[in-house]
C-alpha cells in the first residue's frame, strides 16, 4: 500500500467516525425525550398517520487544501423510523459509483472501510479516535476518497461530485475560494483583568469590498495538560486532538461587507467530550498557558447556507423544522470546499 493510500485511510477515519457515533447517539436521545414527553402528557391514545418519506441519499463531504476529499453517503430516514444495530449497518451507502471532477478532469473515487486498514493502520486510527481496534473494525462506515493527489484540494478549483446508486443520481458542485487572512489575533481575559486565567480568542478581520464572502472558525489547543489538573490521567496528553468549532461557527459578510472589525469566539469542544475543562467552570474558555492554532476558513455561499442551517436547526424535539439548504441536487446534504488560513497564538 502506498504512503498516499495510508494517509487517506487514516484521514478518513480520524475525521468522521466520532461524528457518526455522535449523530446516532443524539438521534436516540432526542427521539426518546420527545416520546417520553408525549406519552407522559397523554390521557388517551392518539393515532397520527404520517406520510411516507422518500428515501434519498444524504451527502456529507468536504475537501481542504492539500487534502483528499472525504465523503460519506447515507440513506435518509423517517423521524420515527426504527434505529437499531441492523438498520445502522444499512445506513451507509455502499458500492455507489462516485466520480469527482476538478476543473473538468474526472476520476472515480474508491471506497474505504475499516476492513481495508492494515493491523498497524487500524491500531493507529483507533488510538487517534480513542476507541479499541476491535470496536473500530466492527464499524460499518464507508468513506469515498482518492489517493490521487491531482484531485486533492487546490485553491481556485471547482469540484463537481456525481453519485450514482440504483435509481439515485446526486450531483454537488463547490469551489475552493482563497482564504481571507486575519489582520491580527490575540487573547483577552473574560473581565479584561490580566490576572484572570480564563479568556477568549479575539481577532481583527478586513472583509474585501465584494459581497458574498463567507467564513468559518475553528481552533485547536496544541499544548499538553500539566500536573495539577483534576484528572491526572490526562497529564502529558494534548489538550485537543483535532480542531473544534463553537456554535454558530459560520458567518457571511451581509452586514460587514468591506469593513474592518474586531470579533471573538469562545472555545468549542469535541463532540461528546466529558473532560473536566469541557464540563466545569473552564468550559468554553481558553486558559493562560494555552497555545492555540486558529483555522479561518473561506467557502462559497451555498456551503455557508448549508452549515448555517445545520447549526441553527440543531435537531432535537424543540428545533424549528425546516429543510436544510445544500448543494446536493437529487439528494440531501452538501459537498464543501474549504480555503484555510492558519495562525497560532499563545495565551501568556
């Protein structure tokens, strides 16, 4: 197996296995919460006839500069459809014909599953994800990608994805815009008092005087936990294994086109994290001593619309129901090309 193929395999599972588990966990939680509330308030049985839902392919894909495309395909499910281990195995779309074009040149993507990993790769991927190799090997997830670097992320390129499976045909188109650099970046404590140890990341951005620029924010703490923390098992480990995003991580320049302005963000957390600094008083804050990599991302407007809807709809029994806007024609979801700007700041 080539070095590129190995890197592709590990990138696939590092990027999406956790999010897949979390999606199914919260699906169970919200459904059970809603049903418990409904039945606890009922005094008599009520039968509601729900219309049959059309089975569609859902696209969840992205590509970043110098990185392979990472694409998962699933089938849409009715809100009250039964979810169990058997249905979860059939949740992913396997054996689809998936092609990717970059600026008019086309390649066929390959599918990757945990069974494609060598024992060494499986052990490394499991360590990155925080699961056992046995648990990862049993995951039915399927990822579509390519080891051909000619189709990896490149600024200014336009990508078109075509998915064909049985009667389904889905197309997505996205462009990798050049990133807009931050003018400056710094830390500031919560109260403005330098003696405070907790604070936020601030930045200054000058938006170009062309309407339609869209942005996304992510951070990653690359320093390690030191002695003196409540959970001694974390000592010596990196604070963040990957980039995390706060809620409402996207914005467009509808209200600040061509302006220079300051803004801040609180710290996001890994999905399902139960670490002490994601649960207690430090939750949402950066702390003195942190070294933080900031990733500012640019994207096209349809990609922004999809992420904005996804974050604001949120799921759950009390979410406002509406259809997510995406760039998948003939299906649901989106394939998004990100342009990345990276910077590092130290909270002294």
